[in-house]
C-alpha cells in the first residue's frame, strides 16, 4: 500500500510540474523569470525522474547507467534551450547541438 501511495505521489508531482512548466515556460511572458527558473526546473524535474527510476528498482547496472546518463542530458537540455527577448518563446536546438541562434517562433535573433 505504501509503495502504491508513493507512486501516486510521484505521478502527482510530475503532473503538477508539467502543468507549471506549460504555464510558465510556454504561456508566461516574463523572459527574465524563465531564464532564471529553467535550470532549476530542469534539475528538479530530472531528480523526480531519477527518484522514479530508483523506486522502480531496475537491475543495478541499468539503474546506474540511466542515472549517470541523466546528468549530461540535464546539462545539455539546459544549455540548448533559449528564451526569446521579443516573444518569450522557448527555442531548442535539435539533437542538443549548439544553442539556437534565432527564435523558432518569431525568427528574431536570440
């Protein structure tokens, strides 16, 4: 029963973070706030995902591999996401290449 409750808590946290992310990063207009909160949000989100991985108790080598893989993935996600000064939209470069140079929404230089 406790494990079921923990899974429900993880799901509720993840859904709340998804809704908050949508409201702040997709619909919000405060670019300074977005830039400040994006790294924090990304790290917290991936910590929650890491906790679910640990909770699922996959074989130890798989768990360690997934958790280690998440560290550079988190850094690359933070690095490859920029917010436009003009429209506030987030832009990401494909495949985590260098950060985008123009907004994917309004095409202004970032």
